[in-house]
């Protein structure tokens, strides 16, 4: 929105025929996001959401359970368990988050697999890779160009590979053995660090936590100041996760609400006599 409104990198705006109101080259830079890489297993029993949604009768039963009793598969989240773990004991805080779900698909939004499946999702919490987002034209309806630059730093590559190894250790525990037939993805043929990294590059997807493209800071290159005001522009604030200098180590929903609450206080304070 800032770029379409004439606030951003001068060369980019002029290239798309947009009048430059304020030259702020960092608008759209510093893009961060959580990458998730999924380890998928074939299960030995028809007890997964894949099975529930494959049968019309089970779909009906699920719906009735929820409507009449507020129970059943529709009363719980997609992921039934989670964990925050360290890939290295020297770390002060966890650097990986796991989500465990009794369903499986190749991609978010894709049809569920036709077999009984479960998913262990590996998510690096503090990525050091930085990407960018920019307009593709002056048309607000045209999709922007997004370059997340996932896994572009050595620490990110190492962390994701170690996270996949830990996921395999978890799913290999004796308590889960009766329920698992085989690892469907990445599969038993993928063993070395290089192979795991290649799998992450090919199959990793966003977890929908983009942030950082209107970074807050005290330096001259920051897009917004400590009161969320766009530098060089009067009466304009940015109030969303794009103001984060660094991505939080978890879901962005609660931080987004906090940013909005703080912005409301700032705006009310500025308007007070």
C-alpha cells in the first residue's frame, strides 16, 4: 500500500509510473517469515482426519457431533499437539517449533491424502534470512513480487536440517510404532544433511507469518519511528506485523493485537488536549 501510494524506493516507483511522495528505500525490505517443512507418515489404522473426510457418512457424523455436542474432530484444532525445542543445548531458548496433526496433505489447502496420514511440521522460530516484497505494477489488483529468500543463511539451513532430524527421533519413539507404517515424506531414502536440506528447499512452505517490511527503529533507514509514524510523512502510521524489526518466536496473531492496542493508545494520546 505504501509503494502504491508513492512511498518507497524512488527507482521502483518511477519504474511503475508512480509519483514519488517520499523516498523510503526500506519499504518492502527486511521481509521475514516462518518456513514450515512437513514430515508425513502413513498410518496403520483409519483414525486420522484423512479417513474422516474420505467418507460421506463420517463427514455427516462429524457435523452432527459438533452441532449437537460440540465435540468430535471439528471441535479441535488442526494440530493436536506442539512442542518448542532446542536444536542445540547451548541455546538459551528454543529455536524450533513442532506441530503434530492427525492429517496429511502435500501443501496447505491441497486435498488430503487418500491414505491414513499424520504430519509433523518443523518450523524454525528465529530465521535470519531476509527477503523483500515489491509492487509488480501500479495496479493495486496485481499480485506483488514476493521474494522470501528462505534458507539463504547457513544458520537457517543448519537449524531446519537439525529440526527434521529431531522430528524423526520423535516419530520413531516406541509409543508411536503401532500407528506408523512408514515415513511417506521425505522418505527413508533421504538421509544425509544435504538430502534433508534439498527436501526442505523443495517442500518447505510459508506458515503465514510475514513481518518486518516496514521496520520500526531509531535509525534513518527505519520506515516507522517508535510511535509507528512513517518517517518523512505526516499523519500516517503503520499498524501491523510489518513494523517488527525481527520476527517473533511464535504465532504473530497475539503480537499483532498488541501492536494495535499500543497504536490506539498512541493515537488517543496524540489527540488528547
